[in-house]
């Protein structure tokens, strides 16, 4: 059966790859992002390949916008089956400059922004006793600290708690909640010289056991698996997808 899939931050990077993967698997994908041309381009790419998708601008900082979009999707499609809460930022801010505003900005997107899109969809998922939710954490939240990204590491560690708490509370309602913690993945976030590794990110492959950084599709396929019936007995888990980085660094 075709599922209705809501994905945040789906105009580029991991979210875009997830949108393409769900569409290729035959699902109807609601592509959302603050990046409008990029989001519309993903929808066009899906349509050109014979898939089904639609674009809506959604800033995950807005509770009103998230509530309204979920209501609109449910009114038109009758349901939301899967949510991929992917939108995130990773701003480099040294501790000496980590003001309340900068802290709140990252936590508002990377942690609360996940809860905002999930919350309004829960009554419908509970009523149908069907739902799969996948949230994006990071190796910087589950295992590593990341200097000059303390707020990011805190938010991504928070995602682990969110996934566990929701997983337990929603299990009896037939709703599964899991997470993915990517390692180094070739996206705008990683390739940013200002905020992360920069354009020569491929050098990180030297210390990754599999010998390369990850591609967005490497994460998208795991998201697709976690949302699928193949993962029907999994909930509350955050799966590390990092080419062996965490287990190989000793
Ligand atoms: N690339 C990596 O190496 C890596 C590693 C670990 C975790 N992650 C996480 O994976 C997720 C996807 O990141 P990516 O690497 O594809 O980065 P990216 O920068 O390519 O994409 C992030 C997406 O989030 C969107 N976004 C940002 N703020 C938003 C907001 N307020 N509302 C809605 N959308 C917003 C952006 O427009 C963009 O589409 C993020 O949560 C990120 O933290 C990435």
C-alpha cells in the first residue's frame, strides 16, 4: 500500500535522498523545506521518474505552520503514515560566543523542530494504529562531543532521548519511533568550511574503516528500512550509520 510520507528539510542533502528513496519505493512524498526552489526541484525530479510528491514550505520553528500542514495533509490524503524529521543545522560557535539566542536557535530546529512535526500527527496515527517516525541524530550526539558545536551535540543527544521516550509511550498505539545517527555524510552541512569539515571532506575517509565518507543515499536507505515493515519489531533505537567510524577508532 502507498504510504503518505512527510519529510522535513527535504530540498537538499539527506532529506532529498530520503524523498527520492521513498518515492522510488512507491510512496507519496510530502517534500518540505525552507528552501523552496530546491524543494520544488525534488518534487519535479520525483514526478519525472514517475513518482508522486508535493512541496510545501515548512519552517520547523513554527508550531502553527507544522500544525496547519499536518491538518492539510490529513484533510487531502486522509492520513500521514511516516514522518522523517530530518531538518537540521550545525552552526560552529565557540563557547565564548554561545549566547542564549544561538543556543536556542539550534535547539529550536534540531530538537524541538522534530517534536513539532510529530506532535500534530499523533492523534491520526493513534486512531489508525499505524505510524513510523524516523528522526535524525548524529554521531556527535550519540558518542562524540564536537568542539565549538556544543549546542549541536546537546540537541542531537536530545534526539536520542526523544526517540526513546516517544518509542515507549507510543508503542501500544502501533507507532514506532527510531532514529539514525549519521557519521560523515557528503552534504552541504559537512562541506561547509565555515561550520564543519569543508570541501576536502573526502580526507576523512582516511580514518573511516570503510575508507570513504558516506553519501546521502547511504543514510536514506536506512531511513527507508526503519520506516518499513521490515523494522516492525524495532522502536526507540538510534542506529549509527558511519562506515565503521565509531567502532573502528581506538
Ligand atoms: N551531513 C552529515 O555529515 C550529518 C551527520 C550527522 C547528522 N546529520 C543530520 O542530518 C540531517 C540532514 O542534514 P544534511 O547533512 O542533509 O544537511 P543539509 O544542510 O544538506 O540539509 C539540511 C536541511 O534542513 C533544512 N533546514 C534547516 N533549517 C530548517 C528549518 N528551520 N525548517 C525547515 N528546514 C530547515 C535545510 O534547508 C536543508 O534542506 C540534519 O539533521 C543533520 O544534523 C548530518
